[in-house]
């Protein structure tokens, strides 16, 4: 597991990257093998759509489980985009599932309608989508937890980006942060994180009716590093082009939230890759079968990926060490 | 609008309306409140570069081979002018017709006015009807202005219209946001090279703008000999241009970009004998873009180009032309006196309006589309070219759609279709089908088929180049367009491979192709009842196949080292109807092909801002269409530059040596390109 992780450049936040939890689970599984081996665990995957990111999560979860527990699990896969209207759950193959995995928001929305009596883990879903769906189908998040519904959200804590920004740019004194309508409520927490990292926070909020350049430019001119916080697709796309061009103009590095952002011209990003999501999901599945009637939980992302744009670093005169260097310091900082 | 076009346009407009409405993804529909994010918001592509279909595509998804010359490559190259960049592109022939006129063509028939290539600057076509070509000396774009150049190698008519017959070039200029403050760039060189560029990037109220002034001049080729006869090369050129690019973003969804430019040029052009041409060129351009919450985009492009040329010609009396006085018994017009038959000046004008509405849509999860409708109005005027004092004009309509369907994780299918209709001709379709199959995430093969048509320009369809004594007597007919001239036709098939190695620091792009061109417009010689009993008739005279392959590689292991190489092989097999009367004469076109072409750009950035580059270009022997035989040659260009940074200001000093070796011939054997030294100094003050 560890070597697989290392190859995929997936990093784990919070704890040392030892893969110990899977190994412990593996030992537990062997010790109790007489029980579980005789009764294969049926994992039912409901996937929003058969596109790259979703399929990558799906296949990686299976690969990880097979690698650690060969033939222990049976898999059934369905796509929401290929399902007809909601049928009676009793007639569906998911009725016999031991564990239910939803990949994507649409899949979670469909699965929650069934009110299944088995543990459900929803992945490739944002924290806010999970909350909204929990309220929609169960009345509250706590009630969803009581029905053994869990989630692993893909929103990486922006504090990680802030710490990476400081590691990449130790002399940075001011951090500019762009918020949108969906993320503006996080301003206070972000300010604390930025201050904790030894920088002064400067914020700008860009709404759909704002002139994005007029809003972003003054902030970009007066900061040492710029961090756009993920917001709605419209805000993300509409501002990215201007942010990156202004970043070039003012020689201010951008620490972003996706690989494509880095490819387009940001200096670096911390994000949840499909492999990161899948790995945590596989661990959850392995963990869940050991425990009966486990209550649901909203898990923050345990793993993360980092990506750097060395051309941008060169043009901005930023010296970048290798990824391991930042990984060790990010993990150290979270202890 | 014709009845043939109307249903097509309605369908396209309907699909655009559907696709660009605030259609939400399945994920977004589930959540009614705007403060809830979905995975789509995190996984969204950040669109920065539009590919050959106007969609944001990776090279692995494009339906054609694409060469991108980015800013790093441009800065590393030893290019002095924009035209020099195309020496870095496989399959391209780049040359100087004379000291003032540059030409570049892809694969075939690079003549004095190469015309089967669409060239756009920020989406605005700079291909002019009056010459059926691009006049590179007047378009007002300098290397400093360019962000990147995208070259689609292969027909791209389904996206860029009929003139993207063999390839298309889109030059994307620097955004007003990318720089700030003043930038001054000057170059001095042998051959009387005097170039200067002054640019300011700043704001005017809510508008961000980049405004530039540039001046370029050189004295062209040196005097030479052509078969023992001296050639006095009066082909110097000078150009002054001013451009403005403004950007206004009133809100997050909308952006409005507007450009205007003006350029004045004095060019010495000709073949052995030269004339002075004054060219005035101006343009205006507006690009409005609206981004939808679904990620779809609606765009409207409107532009206007206007070019006016004035040729200074030595006035000519008929007696001088014939070498006999009107009193001579051999005088061909008995009873009619001598008179001035060629005026001192010849004026021509070309004007274009183009309006395009485009939607970039995601109608289904695995289906992306670009669809649009456009109308273009061209007007030309020129007594000498068209033998009439008034203007000629034509209006053309086009409707197009390009679809990209991700059929599976490994297979991407592209289909493109354009319907074009000129008011004086039947409508016609061009289309492209392509499939990209991913053998491995780093290895992709592509198969593409193109069927394209190129309609004759106003010059090609209406040219009447006559010298008259009066309205009834034609003294000399030099070029006349056939009244029944047809569209040029192309069928092409290509197999491509794109591969990445060493963590994508090394890339390979290979293209194996067959292009079959028929009804290609050329000139046939024919009898004519004038004084020399001879005329060139512009007609569908040529047909030929081009078979070959191209390899392009790019290696950038780190930020210091850059290597770009290419090789192309092409074999032309075809013929031209050289003479139709009095006796038929067919000639071989194969001699005009460029069999082998290669190039290698190497650049290394040392410490202290020092960069050294070399550009090696090889061209096999060829005979230029309407030019002469030229020997094979290898040209070596070198560049050394150093940057100093003082208080956020950059000072760049550079020395470029073009053709560090023996002189070689450009287009005509008496155009001898000698070693040229150009010293450059650029100061950027934010």
C-alpha cells in the first residue's frame, strides 16, 4: 500500500505516512479470517457517471482492496446516468449489499433515497453537498449519521494551502485570499490560519455581479502570495484566467486548489486526487466490515496531492525544493 | 440568407440557445442553493487555451496535429520577425519573395502570394481578398506582442472556414493583464535593420489596455545578378504601426475585449524590377464573451479590416512600351495617337466585415460542442486588378459545429462540419472526422479524415487585369479569371501519434498524411486577341497529391534547457494545365515540392540571466512556384542574450546572428540572404 501511495504522489495529512492502519486491519482480518472469509463482503458501488475521475476512484478502490484482501470482497457497480427511475429497493441488487459506496453527488442523492440499512460511504462529494443531501433525505446530518451514512469530502482544508504558501515563500508577509459567495463564511477561520502561518491576511470577495479584475487587481498588487478559495464553477472559471494573468503581471505566486489550475499557470496546488479519495475509501471499507452498527461520520480528506509548476516558479524566481521536502514539513506542522 | 442555409442556421442557433442557457449539471441540479459546492466545482477544467476546434482540448484530444509556439520558445528563438517563427514548424515553407514580402505555406505551392492558409490574430482573419494572401509586413504584430502561436497542421475548415484549406495559424497576442508599465525594445542590424517597439500596459478607468507603437525597416536584399544581368534590388521596406487592445470585465460572467490598429507601410516589391507600394491598413475588433454557470460560453466576434494600397509605377506611353513612335508604319493602332496607357499610380482597396456568434457547450456529460454562425462581407476595388472603377463585393455565410465525444476512457471522437454559402454561388459543406485512441495515458494515436472546399476569393473569381487604349481596345490582357471557376477540393487522410516520455518532459508528435487536391486554382496560358496574343487565365488548372510524414519533438527537462526539433518529408505528385491554347501543355507540379525540411532549436539558460540559443533549419532543393530553382541549404541562426533586473525593471540585451554561414537563395536565386547581425535592447519598466 505504501509503495502504491508513493508512486501516485499521494500524501497523507495529519499522521505519518506509514500505511499502518491498513496493515493493522489486515492483521485483524487474518485473525478473524474464519468469520469473514466464509462470508464474502458485498460492496455495491453507485457511480454518478462513467467519466475519468469517477472511474478512477472506482477502479482504485477495488485495486486497493484486492491488493490487501484478495477475494475477500465482491463488487457490484451501477451508474446513476444509466439507471432508470427509482425502483423498489428490494428488487435491486443493492438490497443484498454489505457496504454501499457512492461516488459523486448524484450517486449519493440517489442512494439516500433508498434508506438502506447498511453502512454507506459517499466519496467525491463536497462537505456542503453532503450536508445539503443529508438534510434533504434524513432531516439532519446527525440523523444521516444515525443511519450509518458517512462521507469523505474532497475539500482540502485551505489551511494546508496556506502552510504550503509559507513554505514555498518563507519571506511572504501578506497573503491575499479570494473568496466567493459560497466560501465567504470561511473568512474568519482562514484569517486565523494565515496569521498562524506568520502572514497578514487580505481578503477580497468576488460575486457574480462584481468586476473580477477590478476586485482582484488591487489585492494582487499588494500581496506576496495569492490563494483563491474554491467556489462555484462560475466563479472558479470566471476568475482563474484573470488571476493567473495578474499573477504574472505582479509576479505574485498563486497557490491553487486543482491540478488544472497549476497547469494553467498557478505555482502550486494541494488537492484531492481520485487516488487520494479512493485510498481513504478503501481504508474505510476495510475498517467498517470489522465493526457492526458503526455510526456515520463526515471525514475530512486524509490524503492529498501536491503539484508544482516549475516553469512558473522559474519565471517568478521562486526556488522550489522537491515535493518530499514540503511533504515532510506539512506533516510536521500538523502534529 | 439562402433557403439552403436557413434550416442549418436554425438548428445551430437552437442548439446554442439550449446549450448556453444556464443548464446546470446533474450535480448542480440536486442542490438548489448557490452556496453549496459540488465536485464539479473542484474538478473543473481551467480554460486558458482554445484548441483547433475553439474548445479547450489537450493535444491528446485534438482532431489534428497542432504546434504551439509559446512565449518561452519565441523568446528562446533567434527570430527577428514573426515570419521567422514558422521555420520551427514541420511542413512549413517560409521565405522572402523580396525584401518586403514574406510568405509561408504548408506543403504546397508557395508562390508570391501563398493563399491556402488561414491566418488569424486573436481570431481576426488577416487574410486579404485583394491579394488572396496575408501581407505579413503590414499586420502590425511584433514578436513582443505575441503570447503564443497555435498552428493547426492540416485542414481546419470546419472550424476556421474555407481558407483553412491546408492549415491554419492563430496568433494570440499578449493580454493587457500580463504586463504593466512601459516596455521599449529596439533592434539595430546589418541590412539597415531598424526596429523599435514601444508598449504601455495600464488602465483607462475600468478598462485594462495594452497600447503599442512600432517601427520596422530594412533595406532588403543586396543588388545581385540574375543570369548575368544585374538586379538592382530596390526592395527596402518600412512599417509604422499602432495597436490598442482593451479589456473590460463588467461582471464575473461577461468580458469585452476590443482592439484597434493602424499601420502604414512603404514597400519595395517586384521581380528583377521593383515598384514602390504604400499600404495603409487598419482594423477594429470586438469580442464579447459570456460565461454560463454550467461552464458553457457564448461569444460574439465582430471585426473590420480595411487595406488600401497605392503602387507607384513609372508612367508608360504606348510608344515606349512598343519601342516605336505612333508615326511608324508598324504602329498597331493606325490613325490613333500615342497615349499614356499605364498611370503613375495604381490604387486598390480591400475591406472586410465579419460577425460571428459562437457557443461553446457541454450538452451531455461526454459530449462537448462548439457551434456558430457567421456572416462576412468582403469588398474590393482596384482599376488595374478588376478593370472597373467601382467596387466589387460579396457576402458569405457560414454555419459550423464541432463535436467532441468522449466515447470511453480511451477513445475520443471529433466531428466537425461547416456549411458555407456565398451570395453568388452554391452552398458547400466541409467536414472532418477524427478518432483519438489512447493506447496508454502517454501514447495516443489519431486517425482523421477531411473533406474540404476552398472557394475562390474575389480576386480569383473576378480578376480582369487589362491595359486598355480605350473602352473598346485592349492592348494587353495579363490575367483574366475564368467565368466558370470552381471551388478547390481537398480530401485528406492522416494517421497521427502523440507520445510523452520522462514525465512529459519529452514529447513526440508524428503525422503520416495523404492530401489529394483537385480543381486547384492556378493560371493557364491561352491565346488572346491583344498585342501579344497571350493571356493568363485564372482557372482550376492544378491537381496533385501530397504524401508524406512529419515528426515534431519537444524536450524540456528543466527550466534551463529547451530543445525543439522537427523533420518533414513530402512528395508532390501532380500536374498543371500550363497552356490551354493554341496547343495544350501539361506540366509537372512535383518539382515545386519541398521534399525535406528540418529544424532544431536548442536553448540553454545559464546563471546571471545569460541565455544562448541556436536555430538550425534545413531545406532541400526546390523550385518555388512562380519563383526559381533554389539549392538545398542549411541555415544556422544564433542568439545570445543577457538580462539584468534592477528595481523590478528588466534590461535585456541580445545579439542575433541569422544565417551564420554562406549566403543562400530565398525564393528567387538572386535574393541572396547573407549573414545578418541584429543587436537588440529591451527595457521593461513596470
